[in-house]
């Protein structure tokens, strides 16, 4: 699917006329018509973002990109790797800073952590 097909489908699923969407996006009805016919494409990056935000989809989706399950697995794996890297870096930094704190502050922090709910 391409941009024109996706835009028209999203608009119709929301039960909007081209005029309605044009008013919402502050553009002409003719612009919406041109986008849906595939004769024009939004020149303004912000307009593309506004369309995606309104329909609660990604700009990648609007542009016709779909993620296969193998691509999604890679995205999730990359995210997980980055998350773990950041988490470990934060733990090291907190540990390093905590080692220099006075005992009374450490005891207070331990008391605070003990009242937090378990995962």
C-alpha cells in the first residue's frame, strides 16, 4: 500500500469527508483529493507528522512501510539491547555515586527502596 491508499482508508475509517479532514489539517479539500489520488504528496514534513498524529499511526505506516515479523524481531532485539545498555550504565553510575554518600543517607535510601513494590 502507498500513501494515497493509506490516507484514504484512514479517512474513511474515521467516517470523515475530504472536506472534514481538510479543515482539521488546515489545508484545502483539493490537496486531500490530490493526495488520495496519488497526484501529489505533502511537501511539508510537519503536515505528514500532523496526519500521522491525527490518525494515531506512524509516518512509516503512512509512507507504506510495513514491518515483517523478522523486522519487528530485530527492532525489538535492538531496543532490548539498548535498554539493557542504558540500564547497566545507570546502575553503575548510581552505585559509584552511592559509594560516596554518608551512611545516614544510605540508610534513608535503603528504607525508601524497601517500601517500593516488588516487580
